[in-house]
C-alpha cells in the first residue's frame, strides 16, 4: 500500500506565530521609561518633569489602546498611572510655588523691618546731633529711652544716657517700684559708668521686694490659718514657696531668703496638722454615734434580737467608722503575717473575753508593739464583721 505525500512539509493548523513588531516594543519601553522616571521625579517632588513624563505616558498608553489591541489591558493601566503621575507633578508644582511665595513674603517682611529699624536709628542719630550740652534732662531722658529700645545710642551720648536713666530709676523706686526697676533695666543695657550700679540696685530692690512680699504672705497665711481657712492658707504658702525657691536658685547663699523659706516650711507644717485635724473631724462626723458597749450588746450573745434581725441591722453598721476608748486584752501575731489585737469596750465592759477583734497589717508592727495589755487607748477604725463567738471585727482606717 502506497502513501502519497502532499509536499515536503505539513502546514501548522494554528498558523504561524506573529512576532511583536519593533514599534510596539519601542512604545512599551517608552511607556515604562516614562513611568520609572515619573515615579522618581514624583518622589523627588521636582514637579514639572513629573507632569511632562506623566502626559507622555498617558499619550503613549492611549495610542497603544487604539493601535495595539493585544496591549489594551496593559495600556489601560498605563493611562491610569500616567494620570496619577501628572496629578502628583501638578501637586508638587503647586506646593513649590506656595513655598516660594511664603519664602519671598518672609524675605520682604524682614527687609521691611530692617529698613524701618534703619530709619528709626537714623532719625534718632539726627536728634542726638541736635542735642546741645544745655538741653533739658527731661528731653534727653526721653530720647535716651527711645534709643535704648531701638538699640542705637551714639557713643558720645552713652555716658549721659546711662547716668540719667540710673538717676531716674533710683528716684522712682520709693514711689513706683515697677517704674524704677524699668529705668534701672534700661540703664543696665548701656555701656556707661552707671551700668554696674544699675544692675546691682535692681537686683537688691527685687530681693527686698521678694522679702516684703514673703513676709506679707506669711502674715496672710497665719490669719487664714487662725480663721480655719486651710484652702486659702495653702494657696498663699504655695505661691510664696515658688517665689522663694526661684530666687534661691540664683542666690543659693542668701541667708535672709533661706530664713524666710524655713518660716514658710514651719507654717506649712502647722497648716498640714490643722488640715488633718479638720479631715479627722469630718470623718468623725460620720462615725457610729453609739458607744462600743452599746453596739457590742446589740450584736453580742446577750442580744434580744433574732439572727435575721441582726443580719438586717448589721447592714447599717458594716464599714462604718468609730472612735472608741478600748482596753487591750491580747496582742498576737498572725500565721500569715500581720497582727490581731483583742479589745474590750473599756474597763467597765462586762465581757469576760473580748468585745472587738482588730486586724493590723505587718507594716503596723511599730504601732502594735507599743500597745500594753490592760491599757486603754482611743482607737479609730471601721467595723468589718460580727460574730457571736469573736465579737465585732474591725480594721484600722
């Protein structure tokens, strides 16, 4: 059986593959290059190059969409990316223009201030030239004050200005201390023979004023303490403390200030004691009004109340504070730390054991060790439990 050949080779049923044209490859490279350079310029915020490359990327992408169907999807993303790059570039240009405008405005403002200062200095210099040796001190003083504020006193007038400002400050101190200090501060800015004297006198005046103010604060705080106005006394002393502490930072060896600080601290301690006394009185106002014996009888084994009645009544006693005179029966140390003290309701208590059992933490060791068996102490605490067997349970406030 003979087979006949149709030709030297068979045709591929799918047909030959089409190669990507050189133009399409170049276009893809250009678009990619635009993206790469555009991203770099956008990150660098250079503005205009980013806009140009973004526009080129958009144009190239649109051309690819129209002319090269196989690159349509990729080109669509390219168009979107080009728009983004263009917007970034526009934003960078806007930000750059705003920054330049702000910088220019700052430069213009600085130049304006410099020109105004130069104009004032020139005007003051001309006024000083017109001064004669016989000019009134009042006129010279006003001109010196203006010149110090403007920062320009001619060298040949510094001595006269310094002397006049110092004298004016010295004269004003007794009547208007703040004005006197202002003139002394101006004199201290001028290079004259009175500069050191002005600085020293201003410092002495401020120290004297601080002492006067602190003494006045002490007097006010004492009056407020006497009137039991603890809040006002504390505020007055705190303000005085801050002023003294600030002054001592610059003058740590000033003994009069240190003495005033000690007086403030002593009075502060008295205020704190009165504050604690008032707080204790306020707490006692809410304490149980009945005596220890009355409460013990109410919940003890001799009580005529039923257990249900005791439980209901106990709700109004639990957690309440008390201040009772109690006799120490026994002091013992707990197995897990801490201490237990058994008390009777005073020496006249009919109880054979204890009326109240109080628990103390291990940190109260010093206080507990001072208690003596059989001695009576005023004890403050709060009720925590009740038991027919152990009596009332309590703990310190």
